């Protein structure tokens, strides 16, 4: 079989030689006529050397995403069965794939499957197809997921805005097998969580915060806790499981708060001193600050605030304001846990933002820990973009002198 070709401009092969799977449109010198969107092409250097097998996406800035760097490998149904089985085997090895638990089963480039995200909830898989190449092989991907032991159904949640960058329409619904129930209850670190993979955000649950929830459980004993952007109450359950004295949860989504209430009930915490408050997070932080409220543990877990380089400055300002309010709401000796899920926000920049926020809040603080995405969201060493979730644990150690005028 003759495959179409993508030929790179001179000197533009370095990232592929380092096994980074993205080819940007500006790096391409030639593409064979008639290539279909998502079709697999031979990617060649300017001097004709084979570099990778990659799917072509003419409407995207990332014009090709590599499936394999092995010239002898075929990108076919067997390829997807092997890659997906390998991803599932890794989660088994990590102890994350129990019959009553859930995990991120496939994490896109980290599992050698660009544009494929799959979460497992017991007997069901919630699938997202995010790239033109993954769309081209959708049937093979769904079939491979259905072949995994114990899987009864695959539900597709390809209804996210990122698909527009690949010129793909939104789609959701049963992809194969049975329809998942309205509620799936999973167990994580001794806690129970209600998940709705059909209607919930993304695929229904944030498995990347598994280790952070464990940390919150360790930190919460005897503390007055403020949990902002609480979503369905993952941190709320963890804080109460750890012995929090009281808990205020804030989120703008009433359906999310209803699910949070259900999670409290599942863990027999419905009678604990725990408030679920529907409010705009930024506005509520201002109100709490103006009211002189103080907490021993403040958790700030906003949604992605930086989705492109053009939004980086605006996102930095938002993260800074959140951290400043967090420090202002802490009692002396209190702990701030602030998080960023924005891939373009580096760990170094996030630390600088947090440090500046403490200074602006007029307090001294020390970082005593850091958190990151859980192991079922592995970071591919060749693809640093797969490291996206970072967080800091800071202790407020008292007040500083007035903020320097140059920082006002």
C-alpha cells in the first residue's frame, strides 16, 4: 500500500527525532495531493528520511500528530488494540483498575494515542476523541476499548470545544455496548463518589486529583476549611474524611452541588458541619474577605484559566487574585492549597505568581509541599505538555510590613 507523504522543511525534524509527536503547519514543506483529513501519512525529513507515521489535520495548527516512529509498524486495528491494552495494563500495575473503582485509562500522547482520552468507571468507559487522526480511527478505538476485560459499554463525550480546532463537530452518545446508568459509584482511597459520565463535566470525574484528595484528607484534621470551585465535592469528602471541623464549599453550578450533596450522603457526612453554597467564586472570595472571615485551610481549584498563549497574561492575573484572596482569608498558621490545570502555566511561573500574591496580601508564607496529577495521567518524557496539573501547599506565617508601592 502506498501512503501519502508529508515532507518537512529543512531543519524542522528535530522534535520528531526527539519523539515529540506534533508537527506544526509551519514546519511542512509539502503534502501529497488528495490526503483525507485524519489519514495516515509518511512523514519525511527534507532529505527524504523516514521520521514517523502521522495523521494529517489540515485545519489545525498542529497539522500532523504522530502515531509511531517505527517505519515497520502498521497503523491499523491491531495497533489500537495493542496500545489500548498496554494503557489498561499500566493502570492495573498501578493498582487503579479495581472492579468498583475508576481511573484515566488512556491519556492521549502519554499513552501513544494523540487525541484519545478514556476514563473507566467500573464496567463502562467514557471516551473523548479530540483530534482528526483519532476521529479517522474512531471505529477501531471503540472496538479496542470494548475488547478490554469487564467492559460492557463505551459512552462518547466528544462534546468539548477543543474539537473545533480540528474542524470536528461535537458528538456524544453511546458508541458501543450498553448505556451507562445515571449514577455510577466508585471507590477511591476509602471514599465513595457518585459519577455521571453522561452529563458531568468532561467525562464526569477528575481522576487527576486523586493524590491531591488524599493530601487534603491528611491536612484537614480539626481545621475550618474553605473549598472554592468545589464541583461535585471531591475535596469536601476528603476534608471531612480527614476530620475537618467545618467546611464551606463554593461553586457556581447548582447541578454540581447537587452531586456534591449526594457524595456527602454516600460517605455518611450529610450531618457534618458542611455548607454547599451556590455563588460566583471570585465574588464570594471578595465577600468573605470583606466580612473578615478566616479559615485554617483554603483550597482553590479553578477550571482551566489559560487555554492559549494569548490568554496567558489574563490567566496569570486571575491566578494571582485567587491566591491573594486565599492568603487574606487564612488565619496565621493556615494552609493554602492552590492549583492550576493550565498546561501553559509552568510550575516556575505558578510559584512566582503565588509568591507575589502573598506579598500583595501582606503576609509571609512558606511552600511546604507540591502536588501534581495522579499516576493514571502519566507524563511522557518526550512530551512535556503532558505535565499540566500543578499545585502548591503554602503555610501563612504571619504578616509582613506594608506592600511596597511598586507592587500596588
